[in-house]
C-alpha cells in the first residue's frame, strides 16, 4: 500500500488533452483486472463534496470528489470501463462483491475521468529513492492553463516491491480515476467502501483483489514453511482468508462466524456537523496475536502470579482517550502501545 510522504509537488503541464479523454478509448471487451492502491485502510479518503460542485471530474480534487489510484492489466481504460467496475457501498456492506451497472453503488460513465500514467510520464514524479517511486495525483486541473493546482495534489511513496509484485501478475499500468464532485455529492455523509466489481456475481467468495493475494502471496509464503508445516497449510491460509478472531480464542466466544477478510478502501464523506477532527496514530504494533498468546498461557495456567505485557490493552486505552471530546481532561497519565 502506498504511504504518505512529505514532498511538495510542483505544477506540471498536461502533455496532451487525450490524457484525460477516457471516452476516446474503446471499452474493453475482456475482463479488466485491477488493484486499488488508494484509498487504503491506513490512508483513507476524506471528502466534503458540495451539491453545486462541478460535473467535470477532471476539474475536481481529492478533498471534494472520490478519487482512486489503481494498477490494472490494461494500458488504456475508458470511462465505460470504469463505469463497469468501480463501485461504492456503505461501510456495513463492505462484503459486497458485485453490483450491476445502473444500481445504487455504481457510477455513470459521464461522471468519471481516467488519467493514464503512460509509462511514468503523468503520475510518477522524478523525486524518488532507491526503494520507492513518488506518485502525485488528485491535483485539480486549471481549465485555462491546463496545469495541476499544486495545493490539491496527493503525494505518495509507492514501493517498487509492490509494483514488481503486481507486475508479475499482469497489473503493470497505473491509473488515476476521479468521480465528479456533483456525482460524489449524491452520497450521504458517512463511511463507505470503494471496490472493484467482480466478474463473478457470487457474494460468498473472496473478492478478486483478495483472491489474488491468497493465490500469489499467502499460499507461496505458507508453502515455503516446508514439509514440517504442510499439514497446517489449510489452517494457515484460513488465517488470511477469514477474520482472525473467528479462528482463535479469546475472540471465538463472541465471534464464531467466519467472515471473509477484505482489502478495504475506506471513503469518509462529511459536509456538516462542525469541524472534522482527525487523529493520526502510527507504529502501534497492534495485532490479535498477543491476545491469543495471552489466552493460551492463561488456559495452561502459566500466568499465575505473572504480569503479561499485552500492549494491545495499552492501545485500547489510547483509542478510548482519542474518542473523547476535544479539550476534555485526560483520564490517564501515559502509556506506550509498543515495546
């Protein structure tokens, strides 16, 4: 997943008008495979579209309209292609896999713009390092000068390992996708999940994005553990395929349903109700495994008289504190989520 980097992109000229002309490219007759890189769980989109916003997606910016960065197996994507595949649902429906065109959650091709990277000419930025490439996208286009407006751009650091991994799977082409502000404003305030429509209409299977990771990442890594662990391969793959808590105590008591995990792409829409408060917490080391390990020790009677340093519990306190109204007196002195 891309991580945010602190760089200030300079405005750059659009090379040709066709860079944004998704409708000039014939829609694909074959399935389009893709991986949404942004928005991501650790780098969500937060937008405030206005009802009277522009219907021109190319003139929008990522603070006002739905914007995505994807890798696909097609060098050129048209607006019709994106209308076929790009979907959005309320967060509580994030397990959806397929929505037919024209149904709630789909977009009209007239509301979409596609910008191709064209082998690094349009989205990649020259300032990179030995591990990552800088990608700049989402900047509003000036209709008079055909330039990006610098302050609206998103700059991310895209690891070359990620590009190489997906390139081996045929996803070599980077694209920026925008939905117009006017179309984005039709969604009510709330939290949403952006996803790539599956060709299959089945809802009880991993999404195409998740299946790609199961086949090409999880299985090879678990198989590489060797013959001694081969009999556990199915269980190890289930740890990727299903929510971890349903497979392990102490979570099983309260969560005994196997829900499939998903590659999540959160979009927050907020236009009213006062200021938006954002807290950014990093390097937490939070994982369910310490809870599982503690429970296993407790069941075997190995915790008597001992203090187990479960940093998950520290983080829970930090999270509870962060949810309190701004200006409220702290209820704890200090704690560190990581050791």
